[in-house]
């Protein structure tokens, strides 16, 4: 069993500019020539909330939308292996995250919400979806009395095909 090294320090303020700059670099270097890259979609980090002392929000890029968590003020995270999976309890329920790392050593937790992006999604709606996704992660689940079975898969949710 290896010892955890606690060397990922928290951010006093949400690292929006740093995240966006890192993802712009990835876009320019690795992604922009791929067939699923959506040139009209901006790179936008939506992080304006601390939950359990961690920054939680969403990152929108021309190729994906992810829910993300970063360490908050006065927080330290252990360095984790890239790709390691963690399940976290959020108000919306248990969410599975993967450890990611950017070029400057910035580690974060990511949960893919849409990858690749829907080709019919325009920039305005994509930004609204990112903002709503960040809010929904911290929303309490709504339970109905209906006994009808509902397909709540991520694909159905983002295609607007919820059915009962």
C-alpha cells in the first residue's frame, strides 16, 4: 500500500482563468482538427460555488462538457493517479468522477456529461447547459409518486428524450 502525498493545494478563488487557459492550450494543440470538435462552442469554466469546501462547477469545451471539482481554500488533496475513479456523494446523488491533470500539474475531478458534444448544440445553449449542470449537481433529487419507469440515462437526458 503506497502512502498518499498531500501536495495538491486548494485555490482561494475559483481557478476559472487558469482552467480556461489550460483547455484553450489543449484545444489548439490536440483537439481542433478532430471531426467532433465544434469550432463555434467556447471554452468556458462555470465555477462559482464551494461545496464541502471544494470548488464545484462545469467545464465546457468545443468537444465536451464535464462536471468538475477542484480543491477549495485551505484544502489539500493527495496526488492521485490520472484516470483513478472516485464516487462522491453530492446532493443530486452519487456521482462517479475520474482524476484528471492539466499541463501545469493542476489536478481535478471530472465527470463527463456530454462527450462529444451534440452537433446541433449552439454556443448560447451550450453555455446555458454548462451553467445548469453546475447548479443541478448541487440540487436535491426530486422524487415523484409515479410508479412509471423513467429512462434517466445521461444520453436520454441530454437528447431531451426522457420518457415514462
